[in-house]
């Protein structure tokens, strides 16, 4: 074993051994807290839609969320504006109708890009889960997959009461990082193929118009930006659509992979320094009456891990506007890559619209696990387009419906009959642009 030593919790170790230590084993009997038909891990756009969809399909659903709020990057990351995808349908359409009725288009195949209150969305999703009979566990962070013979059995979760497990027939990984799938051994990729770099992270914040000039105060150690070119993204990017003096600002940028522990440590402190620098800049350049009113609880993560699924969505699929017989989501959101290597550029390219096939959510090695949301099987370029919230809601809704069908049919996720999946989605008011059926 050389210098590599393994220890198990409870085992004794000496000072000498601890210096050469490279790994610990960790074994413990963990109580089963609850069982459900479907356990969804991660309560962002994909997870909330997946949970509701499975519950509407008659299943008992548990939703595990590591933070105190649902909505994912939309609330936790304060990304409180929906990018347009040319398709306002299903769960997303319902959400718009119930929270942002003024923005609801008459037809589904329209684009909208409304700004919203992250606080209202957070409350809405809490109430939505309650009404739909979804059991939400907050402060419940997934820590381990328990699987055998190609089947997930349970997930181990860190809670306020310590470690607990949750059992289910079907699991849907909506952590955004594919944490459940990766822990269960599903192969994955991260970042650009040439160097593995992911899109940078951004700490979103809001400012509030006070109606009178405010006193500026730049904390020590925070950057001073004199010109637009000095700014972290080399541009000004904000929204003020709410008519209530709220300015939503997306102007920080820190290189790093949000799923890497050491990188996140650096990013969280650097991003907050940038927030104060950008606020100071804006207060000198057009927003003299605005105070800093809200900083997102965590720095927003655009891109981390993509599972290797039965199909991998590619740049070519997007650029060529490919259609698939097993379509589960449709979008025409642009290719949108914030430079991964520290440049101030953003690669933005319009696309006409394409399908995302069901197979992108299916890891080959496990029969009862789906991965929905931004961590689906997609290349670095393809994920830059499919990652926005409305698309993730659509993918989650499809995953919830598929998990329910897999239970009813007694089949693996990969064997879910697509016609049944489409019928189930149609019953949940999901509309596609045209009947699915082009080349697969
Ligand atoms: C800075 C930034 C700006 C963006 N701008 C826009 C925009 O303007 N408009 C737009 O529509 N989209 C935008 N996006 C993209 C969009 O917000 C995300 O891609 C989308 O929210 C992804 O949804 P998701 O459900 O896949 O994952 P996420 O939103 O990341 O949600 C994942 C959820 O899982 C939880 N979770 C993670 N790990 C665990 C665990 N171990 N156990 C339990 N729970 C866990 C998280 O707490 C979170 O609630 C932006 C993203 C960022 C970061």
C-alpha cells in the first residue's frame, strides 16, 4: 500500500499514520427516514417541475433540497429573469400564469423574458409543493448513492438531525451537478473538451432606487472600476423591468468550476469583492440614487458536470435545429458562453430552435435514475444553450412523468414508451411546436 493508508471511522490512528493518510473509509448504519415512489434530489427549476409532474402522475414524491429554498439558481443564485426560449408551455407556463400573469403569451410558441421577484418565486414554489402533495425536506443535502445491481436503492442525506436515508422506486437527480449520478458511478464530463474549463461564476445582486442620492462606501480591498472595460465582464448587464425600482445586476464574473471545492472557496470571496466594486461603479455612473439591497445567498453556477447519457446533445444538433422522436423539451435560446478562461468576452450565437431528446437524461448504467436540468448529457457548447431556467423546468417535468411511467410499466427508465410519455406530458398541458417524428 506504500504511503497510502485507509482508515475507517471509529478506527484508531497514530500521529505517524495521519501524516501519510490519503483516504478514509466511512461506514455507518443510517436510519431510513422515509420512502416514496419517487425521490427528487435538488429543488431548482428541474427538481420542482419533476416533483410536481411525478405527483400529478399519482406518485408519492419526496423532494430533497440542500438549502432553505426552492428555485435553484433562480432564487438561491438570484438569477431572477427568465431567458426567452420561444416556448412557454407546461409547468413553466403555469408558473408564469400564476406569478407573472401580465407576461403570459396567448400561445405557447412565443418568447418572453420577464424579470421576477426571487422572494415571491421562493414562496410560490413552497406553496406549490404543498398543494401538489410533494413532501419537501429543506436543509437536506445529498451525500451518497446507495445502489446495487444497476438499481438505486436509497440516497444518504445530511440533515439537521445528521445522516438519514430516503428510499424510492425511482430517483431523479436535479442537483445541477449530477451529484447523485456521479456518486453512483455514472460517467461524466466537465467543461470544454480541450481543457475542462467551465463557464465562470457570477454573484448576482440587486440595487434599489431610493429616489435620492445615496452615500457611497467601498469596503477596503474591493476593486475600483473606472471604465466599462475595467468591469469583470467588460460590459454593463442589468434589468429594471419590475417598475418598483429594483435593479437586477449580472456584472460580476469569476473564473472557476462551481463543483470544485477549492475553486468555490476562492470564488465566493472574490465575487463578493466584485459586487461592492460594481455597486460603487454603478453609483458613480447612472445609478446615483441606488443602494445595494440584496446579494444572492450563493454565487451562481452556470456549468459543472454533464452526465454521459444515452444521447449527448451537440453543438451541431443545436445549430442544425435537429428534431427527435423522443423530444421532451424545445428551445431556441442562443448559444451563450461566458468566457471560461478569464477573458471578458461572451460567445453569443442565435439559433432557430431544436429538440432535446429524452435519452439525454438517461444514464446507461442505472435502471431507475434520471438526470434532469443543466447536468443532462450535452457538450459544453450545447449546454450553454439548454441551461436556462425555462428549459430546465421542461426537462424536469418530463423526467417526473417518465419516472412515474417507469413505475407503472415496471420497466427501466430507458424502456419508457415514448408515446406514453408524450401522452402524459400532453395531459399536463405540455405542447410541442410540431408533432415529434423527425430523424433520431
Ligand atoms: C449567474 C447566472 C446567470 C444566469 N442567467 C440566467 C438568466 O438570465 N435566465 C435564465 O433563465 N437562466 C439563467 N441562468 C441559468 C439557470 O439559472 C440555471 O442553469 C438553472 O437554474 C439550472 O436549473 P437546474 O434545476 O438544473 O439547477 P439549479 O438551478 O442549479 O438547481 C439545483 C438545485 O439543487 C440543489 N442541490 C445541489 N446539490 C444538492 C445536494 N447535494 N443535495 C440536495 N440539493 C442539492 C441546489 O441547492 C439547487 O436548489 C443563469 C445562471 C447563472 C449561474
